[in-house]
């Protein structure tokens, strides 16, 4: 009997040690994430019911004809359930939506809604199925960003489509990567977070929020730099420069040929 009691006591002691270890691990995790929880406390409550209701009204008037009354999608437009507020804010703040006909490559148009109205629609869509939220000003701030790392990350992940200077360019199958000249830091962050159109999604596990800010800092710095060499030719690289040289060379040869012909006629 004494042996059984000892075994039971050992098991109980093992369970107690395991429980204590779990409590310590939980307390440590809470301490490490306490700052992040405090930073997001303001947004944890979510949007107000009034903003969601107003967003639903705007959506019903301007978006439901393509996306359905409940954003469930239709033959004219995809479902928006679960896309998140960031995707809605990106599409509407860049003028890509609303559009007359849904297209995978929607051109940028003048914005027809105020920032508040766009956020209300985004709040309504977010209430249907969650998704990535609109980044706060602190999340897109480039203060203290690493420009060198941002350049490296941009060249590795973005320059193949958007050009090394963010000027954009044509892709395969008739698609294109838009220019980043007029994109705001928030829109750039949202594009990386949601992957609009032909762009892949760069989640926070692929490119961290700090690295996203580094990329934004690189983009905004490069596009503000002057062109000491003269005309930039759109900063799209050697293709445009070669085309200009080719056309200019052809023009010179034509004028030389005309001049030689005129001289022979005079002779």
C-alpha cells in the first residue's frame, strides 16, 4: 500500500509541476504581449453601430449591384466577405472601386467618396467576416526606418513588377503593375497586406510590419529624388533608353540621307 501511495504522490507532484509551468509560461506571454495589447486597445472595441449602418447604406446604393446586397458576390463582382477593411479602403481610396464593370485590372480613377464614407463602408464589410484592418498612422510611419533594408526588400520582392524606382510596368497576360508615384504610405501598406489584383499577399509572417515600413520609406524617398542626369524617361530602365536611342539614331540617318540626296541633286 505504501508503494501505491508513493506512486500517487509522485504523479500528483508531476501534475502540480506541469500546472505551475503552464501558469508561469502564460504569465510570461502576457507580460511580453502587454504592450501590444495596450496599443490595440483603442481598436479592440471596433467601429460603432452607426458607422456600420451608414456603411451598409452606402454599400447598398453603390456596390450591391455587383457584389450583392449582402456582399456575397455575383457574376459581376467577387464576394467581399472576409476581405477586411484594408482591402476596401485600398480599392476605394485609389479610385479603383466602385467601377462600372468588374475587371481584375481596375484602373485608378478620381475618388468619389470622402475618407469617412470609405471607412464606414470598410467597417461594414469588416463586420461581415473580419479580415485585415486599416493600418493606423503609427503602423505606416517611416520615422526611424531602415532605408538600406527597405531598398533590399523592395528589390527582392517588388522591383520585378513595379520597376526599381516604383514606376510600374507591363506584366504577362495583359496585366500590369501600377506606378507607386501617387500611392500613400497607407495604400502601399494595404497593398502588401491584401494583395490586390495581380499582386501577391505579403502577410506579416512573410514581411514583418517593421519591414513594410522600411519598404515604404524606400519608395517615398526614391520617388522624391531629383534627376541630376536630366530627363528621367519615366525611370523605367534601359528599355526606354534604348528605344529613344534607336529612334533618335533612325532620325539622324534619315536626315543624313536627305542631305546627301540634296547635295547630289545640286551637283
